[in-house]
C-alpha cells in the first residue's frame, strides 16, 4: 500500500500564524529594509540577484517501512546563492519542511556565511516527516535515498553543496550520508569525506562541532556585553558574569548555550522546552538539569528548581531577565506576545525566532535584538573547519602540536621556568578560532550599527549585502546563472 505524507501539521501552524508574514516573507522583509538603505550604492539588478533563491529541487522518496508498507515522502534542497561555492546548509527532518521554509533557511545560510567571512553560498534541505515516528533503520533508508537523489541531480558534492545536521538530524545521519556518497563516488573523488559536516569523529568529523552553535551564541553575547558604549545605552554593566539568562529550547543549541552561559558565570534562571519549564531566581544547576532531562525528558519535578511545570510553560519566557535566548523554532516571539517579553537583550540562537512586527516593537522600545545570522552562525563556522580538515586530510594541530609544545617549553626554560607546555588539541584550535570569528562578526555589526544609527539586524543585513555585491562585482555578473528549478 502507498501512503502519501502531507503538510497537515505545517498547515495548522500556518493557520495559527496567518496574521503574520510567512517565514520566507519575513526574511525578505528584513532584507528589503536593508536594501532600501543601500539603493544608492547597489543597483536594483544586483540587489535582486542577491535576494532571490538561485535553485530549488523537489522530489519524492519511496520508503519501504519495517512492516512492509511503502510510504512516499516529499524532499527538498535549495541553493540560495552561488556567489561562493560550495553551498552550505543543514538537512532537517520535520513536518514543517516545504519549499518556502528551505528557501528562507537557505537565504539565512548565505547571510550567516557572509557575516562570518566564510567562503560558502547558502543552502538548505530536508524531508517532510516526523523522525520520532520512524525506526532507526527507516531513518537510515530515508537518509541514504535522499543522498542518492541529490547526487543523481548533481546537487551534492564537496565543491558543490555540503549538507550538515539540522532539526531532526544529527551526526548519525551525516555518517550515513557520507558513507552513501563515498560508496558511489569515493574512487573518483579523493575529497569525498568532505561531502557533509557534523559527522562522527570516526567518520572525519571535528572535535567541537556538536557544541559549536551554543558556544558561538555565548561568545556573541559575551562580546556585546564587553562593549561599554553598547551597555551604557541599554543600562547594563559590562561583562556576562552575574547576568540573568533565559533559554527557550533545550535541543543541541539551547542545551549547549545554557551550559556555556552557566560556565561563564551567568545565572540561567529559566529553561523552556516543548513540554515543560523550570525556574530559579538565583540560577539553575545546568549540569544537574541536563542529567534530569536525559533521564525524564521533562523539566517538571526537577529538584533544583524553585518552580517547574508542564502547563503554561511559555509563561516563563516572560520572566524578568537580562538576556533572552530563543533557541527553538521560528516565529516564537511575535506580535501576540512581544509586549510581554521583559528581556534587555534578545539573542536569536534559533533561525527566525522573532517576527518582523515583534522586531519593530523591540526597536521602538530600545531592546536590541541580535540577529540569527550572527548569533546562530557558530555551526557553519565550525562546519567550515571540518570541511577544511577533510579536504586537507589532516587533523587540526596534528602536524604542529609537538613542535609548539617543545618551543614553548624551551622558551620557558630560557627565562628560568620549569613549566612544561602541551601543544593545542583540535578542540583548543576550534574553540579559539570560533571565538575569534564570532567576536569579529559582532564587532563589525556593532560598529556599523553605531556609525549608521540602525538596528543590529539592519546593520548585519547591510554588511552582508555589501559583501555579496562586492563578490559579484569582482567576479563578473555575466557568468552568474539564476534558475528556479522544481523537479
């Protein structure tokens, strides 16, 4: 029997948010605000090229389930920009996946890469499905078939388009994807292990990728709060230590963000998930909370919380705090609830968590919203490091580690110290390089915003538009092809 999966859940979500623009429209509206300010220096044709999604493919995956039934799933891959190659972006397994979502997310990937000066275009893809309802063997079949279909269409390759984990996928799926591609092309492409990033370490992954987006979120807020002018403007003291933080979402991004804020001396006073929330005015014990969540899959009943609930859990989004980190779904903060948010800073660790109208409200109230293209970019930064590792065929630090340890130890002994040094591990290099890139992105955005008297989001968009336009200008537009393909 054949079973076709439709967008029932997504249609329900759309209906609930029908008064607000779609995620794709919202992304375009933010872009248009910045484009309007740049129309005197960038011509309309180039601006339209930067705005549009270059290519989009849609196809169907037949899945033979464990019980013998055949189910047909709808899959997508969008490549927003080819101004730099390869394209880069995650693969998500979610009922919300459709053409508009992957186009919007691919655009954000273009902007994230440009903001961080990473030489990638933006891509995004996925399969419309609820991964929780499928067995591991069924998910493996879907992942491998998705990879084969992209390869058949020329939509995947270390120099063409490099996927990564996203919602509903992880290192396991990337390992399957890499193995599938290598089985087909491994004898013809010596860089085939660079087909995707976010892989297990045994499959060419990089140490530090799993926590990269959460760590990048922390570095972003830390850099902002080190700026005296910025802090004075919003009435806060400099430094992250002692700041009260609320994190919404406890998946990969939210859990690691909470971990690093806690480790950095912040008070993580509330955590919110899809089924529960917990709160303590003096801060939660994040390591213990992680253990409790792993064992119970709920925050309700956590002994270290002053309050915990499985009802009305979104109410904890509106507690007084210094920093609010929405790290779950898009459009979490919208026209209906933005006036209840009491945070002094909002850091978008999720993709598109603040709607256009909510963003305008915060701008009017003087509440800075640090955009997703900056806060959420830690993942693509460390994915870039993994991609480099795979095409260079050597672990970061492996060649120089012993030499650096030896020279530093000799230098110490030359001044009378008996201390012995060790060279940096791969994780040491990843962490420090990520901090450097995130800090630089934040500084550029903040400086531009202060010089041009615009919001942080508008500053980030204007900066990336200028960078992409410069790339097109220097390469020559005649070689650029803009297509809209739906297969």
